[in-house]
């Protein structure tokens, strides 16, 4: 044992005794290159498919996220409040400035008054009040506004009780 170690510089671990079985075959002596090639192709295409699918998902997710941030309803809250306030103002009647004698009429009544004025042959510059005799919502001071003709000129003007 030590003779061999002295001559070649290594142990006797690689030596086999006669009572041992036959030596094993070389482990990689018969390589199946077809199986290795198919396995490699499967791995490459699997990785490519995974990359493509993840890229498609990311693009779709990023576009959805960008749309949510740009078109979200958070920025629309101010618009919705403005729209509702404008709709309420356009569909109600009442005093705008009592001292100046300015009243608000609904947009439907105003359009009907202009159409009626044009139908009578007027130029439409000053449409007469043809709305209801009392506004739908009263006024800011709690009284009811009536449209009454003036005794001297015959023109209609707003008169408030209360």
C-alpha cells in the first residue's frame, strides 16, 4: 500500500481487490443525444413561451393601470358635483337678484318662451315670460313669486309674497 503511495503520490482507494465484483461500466459511455437535444429544445421553448406570456400580461396590466390613473373617477367628482348643481339650476325657478328684479326660470320654459316669441314674429331679443305663474321652487326668502302685468305699461314683472 505504501509502495504505491510512494511511487505515484496517491492512496490505494482506486485499487480493487479480487474479492470485489466486476468493475462498473463507464457512466457516460452511451449518450442519447436525441433525448438531450429534445430536452434542451423543450426547456428553450418553455422559457420563451413564459417570457412572451409574462410580457403580454405586463403590457395589458400596465395599460389598464395607466387608464385607471388617467381616467379614474377620482378626478370626475368635481365635475359630477358641478354638473348636478348646473342641472338643478337649469331646471328650477326663483330669484337670482331680488333688488335688480332678476329671476331664474327653467331652461325648458326659457326655450319655450323664445320659440313662442319667434313664432309671433318678434326678433327674439326680449322674450316675454310664458312660464308658470309661480316658480316651482319658490325663492330664497320663502315667498312665492308671481308674474303679474304692470298696470301702466302692460309688461309682466315678478312680484313676491312674503
